[in-house]
């Protein structure tokens, strides 16, 4: 008879901070209450997965960059 969607809005708990989040299209980050909580949860998940492979690789490039930068500074002085 009447639409159920309007009367009962489903609610979930934010996995990060346990805040109650209404399950509506307005909440883009559901089941998280905010983008911040989504990033926190995703960050922890990604950290655990990437811990080992991230150890070596791009760090070499970063060290090179720093070296060039500090040399430029010394020459400037
Ligand atoms: Zn939250």
C-alpha cells in the first residue's frame, strides 16, 4: 500500500567510529559516517596488505631526489 522506503530507513554503524549512519543515497560513504572514516579504514587495510612489497622500490627514487636537492642547496650557498 504505502512505500516502505519512506517510513523505515535502514541504519548501520560506522565500522570506524561506531556512529549511526542512515543508509540513504545522501550518504556517499556508507557504511562509513564520513570520508575520513572510510579513508582510515581503507588505510589500515592497505597498510597491512602493502607492508612487505612497499619496503623496497620507490624509496630509492626518493633518496635520489633528496640528494639532488641538498646538493643544489649547498651550491646556492
Ligand atoms: Zn565514522
